[in-house]
């Protein structure tokens, strides 16, 4: 599961905890081993969709993990580049299909401030989609590089 999951200074620990839970969550949900990879030790400054002139500093915390098919985290990298290796169990008896989510969350509600963060995630998604559709740079790029069939 490749990620480009950043942390902003406000809420950094919440994001780190959430990122650490991604691999084990999906390993338990599907009964298969998971590997999560994320950028590490990289700083970025990014605009906020729909809010001109505002840029936030982001850190990429790494936290790449290997989880076994029972959801146990076997290995995790800290905030640095590196390689992790682990033996996993490929057991067809563990494999399963999870139930459809009953809420608008794509996977599960965050443990900390679930309603507030849910509203924030939906608002950011909406602002990002709106900024994407209004982007003149995106339209110029699409005209310059048409899709070839």
C-alpha cells in the first residue's frame, strides 16, 4: 500500500497513530499480509486548496510497516529511509471479505475526534476537488498531453 501521507505540526501524533494502524487494520479486515510504505524524512510546503496564499509545512513520518495476515505488526521503520523484511503467513483459511462500511468513512472512523475529523476530511476532499476542477494549469497540461488510446 504505497502512501504519501504527510503530518502537519498540529495533530502530528494523531496522524502518526492513524498511519501506524493502517497496515494492521487492513491485514485483520482481509486476513492477508500487508505492506505499507510511506515517504520518510522529507519536508514539504504545500498550498491549501481553496485558500489562496496559505501554505502549510508538512513532514513525512515514514512509518512503513509489514503486518501479518492476523493483523500483528511484524516490522516498522521509524522516521528514516530503510528496508524492512519479515516472514508472513499466507493462510487461505484467514482470508476474508470485510463488510461494507456503514458510514461515509472510506475505511473506519478515526479514534480521536471522529466526527470533527470526519467533517474536516470531507471538507478538504471537497475543496481539493473544487480546486482541481478550477485549475487552469491542469487544463493546459491536459491539452498539451492528450490521452492516447
